[in-house]
C-alpha cells in the first residue's frame, strides 16, 4: 500500500496544478499515517522514496507562492502608479467642457488598465481600490456639478432670450421706426451678452 502511495506521490510531481497536487499530497500523507508499519529493513527506503516526491511537490508549491507574491507585489506597484497618475490628472480642475471630457476619457482609460492588472495582496486590496475609486468618484461628482451649473446657466440664458424675442416682436409691431430701430439694436446687444 505504501509503494502505491509512493507511486501516486510521484505522479503528482507531473500534475500541472500546484494547488491540486499539494492537496492530493496532503491526502496521501494522511493515508500514509493510517497504514500500519512495514518491515523494518524496508521502512527507511520506502519513507525516503515518499519523502523525495513530497519534497518536490512542497518545493514547487513554495516556488508557486513566492512567484504569486512577487506578481501581486508587481500588481500593487502598477495599481499604485495608476492611483498616482489619477491624482496627477485630477490636480488641475478643468475649466471647459472639452477639458472635462478629456479628463473623463483619461480616467476611464486608467480604469480599463486597472481592470487588466491582476490581484494585489489581500491586506492592501481594499485600501488601494478605495483610493483609486475615490478619485474617480470625486471627478464624476465635480463633473456633474460643473455640467449642472452650465445647464442652469443655459436655462437662464434661454429664458432671457425668450424675453428678448417677446420684446422684439412687440417692437416690430410699432410704427415709430427710428425709436423702434434703436430699441432693436439695444436688444441685439443684450442678445450677444
């Protein structure tokens, strides 16, 4: 039975999934303990064979997690760079519709890149995401406020121009041409303002 466990452990060395191989090895270790002793003259040899396979799997697992940690640390650096870029982009408040739209496009592009970057260490994931999302949320709140102000101003201008139209229509019906012309010219100046 222990020879079969050795063979199974040796097969696990070729298992593509490190996690799956390690879990299966844990089951084999538990089963090893359940099986009784073997003849003393074969005990050390069979144990060394099993341990050799187990050591290879353990080393592969260790390398896997070290590589994974390194990747997550690199992902964290990449995401921190995106946070820094978002902060840099957001430092100057846009002053025109085009500037607002350009900034929105730039931040949306950063978000797309963010989504392509893999995971970061669990203990910093929430913090880094909160920073990035906070910058984007703040941008959209300020943009909404800016465009709301523009909309209010446009509505106000619309009302003023409707009033100017009504005045112009009233002036157009009059017959004192000279004074009416002067008043229409004055209305045109107000229109431009």
